[in-house]
């Protein structure tokens, strides 16, 4: 395999790093080094911010009709190149191509939402708030904004951010994950082909140095982050201290509660799909099944049957349902929870280390089911972010709810039941941002907003939908009076209506 070299995209063209620092890119299904990616230093950070800053006045003043036209063209190009993007993602991330195509499709939905920008940016207008005085509000862009994104959705998560930010008139710098950086550059090329002016969308690769450079740069007005909770907290605190607007989405530990009246076949299908899709490397993956007595044994046996039939293999093999993990280190860390789980009293119902996987040095770990997990165990407390499904058995709905309440994360959750009253009570009581009722991965549509509660999100606004529009705009309230001679005369009183 020829070795590729991925570089930054600044001011509408590729820009090789002068710093000389680089990271390695792997092919997870073989373990082979497939290329390198430039890591930005201060010079590239400054160049990207300067390009975005220079592009801002022109883009801010570009008509809504023209912005929408470019977004529509970008949408067409994304659709045309969806399979190519999916293969690129799969080759660096490891997920199966159909799953990668799914993430492009979900990103595309946000582009479609952003195509409605003329409607989204409508302000309010009140005529005659006082005699011959009108009041109205206008939504204006912030300037240069940055997005810092995780490895697990190299196309979709950036597309939670930049279509809305750009549609609103901002210019954007994406700092994608250094583990699978190629999709972001391909997206930049598609933007250029769609006619986006140079400097409106830039990609800066790298590690903490690139991130810190953006967090500390005075010309970056807002930061959107998606990644693990410790880094989300750091981004939130650092960016806020620098006076920036910030939204930082963190990690997750999503519980799926199965009540005694649930259809256990459907619940088992859902648990296996949501637990092992993308090898569990999804922030909305189900990682804990909470089985309310007496469903535990029967549900476990239905889950085990389904897990035994899963096909683990390379992402580009259409037969594969689950690919490898993203890196060797991550695979080893995930596998360590199998040992710690057993040492701390869990039962290994399915051991993913025994799954038949392709020969070679790929980062493989098969689907694993840990039963009789309890809240003190590391496998329960940590976000494993891999193909490990934990089963916790509880005696009642109240006990299930207490478990969810005590968990520090609040990204997604699901309840499986045929009892509408129980589901409604759950939706009302649960301290989690995204709730599924007989839906295991309740990812909101683009016109709603994506975000968790508790340690799964720092900041006030969720991603995309109207919260995204509000995050990427500032509201200005205008009070206007067109003068005529009757308005003469000095009056030092506070303006009141009349
Ligand atoms: P990560 O936190 O390691 O990295 C995310 C981004 O932060 C990357 O661009 C990375 O380069 C950068 N980064 C890493 N360490 C840094 C540091 N010390 N200082 C500054 N920047 C740093 O996350 P990941 O491993 O790429 O992704 C997996 C995590 O993302 C999981 O925790 C998952 O739950 C979370 N995630 C959350 C959501 C959500 O919507 N809440 C969505 C997807 C992924």
C-alpha cells in the first residue's frame, strides 16, 4: 500500500506543515501504517485563523440566497461522493462501509437543514412599539469559529457544526481527529468545488498544540467540541476563560432499561445492534442493559444467540457487520475491561477475544457480553467505548432509575416496554438529554438538536437544529424611528412607551 500524506487545508488549498511534526495513520483491519498527517504548529494555526478572518467580511455580506445556493451544491456533491467518503472513513476508522455511508447520510441531513438558512435567520419585527417607533431583531454571525472533533465520526460530527456555522455567515476552522483525518480534507475539496470562497472553511490537523492554539487565539470567537469528557471539560473551561462562546460535548455511558412487559426479541435485537454497531465506538452506543427482574436470564440468552451470529471482519467486506477498533492501544484498553470485569465479579457471557477474526495484525476484538455487572466495577464506571455490553440486573423500575440518576453521564438512554404510562414516566423523570422509547439509538434529526446532560455536555447549547443557529449567531435588537418635526425637543427621562 502506498503511503499517503494528509495535510492542512488553508485558504482554499492544501498547505503542508512547516513544523515537521507528524502523526501516523493506520489501517485498523490490517494494523498497517497507511500514511502520516501533518501536525500544526503556531505558524499554521496563525495562517488558518488569518485566512478565516480575512474571508469573514465577504462571507458575512454574501446574500442568503447565494449562501443557500452553495450549500445546495455542496449537498449534491456530498450525495454524489457518499460511497467514496464512506470507503475513506472505513479505511482509517475501521467501521464497515455501510455504517460509514450512514454517518455521511446523517451529516448530509444537517447540510439540508442548513440549506434553509434564509428561513432560519429570520428575526422578529414589531411595528409601533411606541408611537411611530418599530423594534426588530437581527441574527448576525460571530466571525471565525472553530470545531474540534473526535475519531469516531470523522464526517458526521464535523457536519453537526460547519454547515450551520457557515450558513449563518461565519468562517470555520475544523481540527479533526488525528486518527482518521482524510475525510475532512475531502469535505474541504467538495466545499471548494461547490463554490465556497477561499478561507471560509479550513482544516487544521494536529494534537493538543493545534487545539490549544485555537483556544488561545484572540480571533477565534467560538469553539464547538465533541470528544471525551475530560477533554470536553478542559475545552469548556479554557475557552470560556478566554471569553469565547463554547459548547463541549463529552463522553457517555448509555443505559437501556428493559421492563418485564417488553418484547424481549425486539429488545435483544436493539441491544445487540446498538451495542456492537461501529464496534461500540459511538457516543450513542448502548453500553449497559438494565434488565428489570425477571427478564435477565431470558434476555441474556436472546442477546447471546444474536451475538454468536455477528460477522466480524474488514470494513470493506460487504459481509462484515462489525469491524476492528480504531487503534491497537484502544483495542488493548477495551480488552482490559474483560479481565477487570471478571476479577471484580462479573461473568463473561461472551468473550470477544475468542471471536474468529481475520488473520494478521488488525486491531480486532469481537463482541463481548459481561453479565452481573455492578456499579462499583471499572467496566461499569468507565466509558469503555468498544464492543462490550454490560448487563446489570435490578429488581424494579425505581432501582433502574436510581442507577441512571447516580451515573455521571447523561448523553442517551432508552426504555423498552409496551406500557405507555411507564415510558411516559421515564421520559419525564430521566436526567438524560436524548431519550429513546423502544428506540435504542435516539439520535435527534438535524432540525432538532443533539446533546446530552450532566458530564456529557458542558455549555448551554446543543449541536445543530435551532440551538446550533443560536450558538453561531448573536442577536441584535434595533429600535428605529424615522424622524419628522413632531419628534423635536430634549427629554432626559427614561424612554417609555407612548
Ligand atoms: P478525545 O477527547 O480523545 O479527542 C477529541 C478531540 O480532542 C480530538 O480532535 C483530539 O485531537 C483532541 N484532543 C485529545 N486530547 C487532547 C488534549 N489533551 N488537549 C486538547 N485536545 C485534545 O476523543 P476521541 O477518542 O477522539 O473520541 C471518543 C470520545 O468522544 C468518546 O468519549 C465519545 O463518547 C466522545 N463522543 C461524544 C459525542 C457526543 O455527542 N457527546 C459524539 C462522539 C464522540
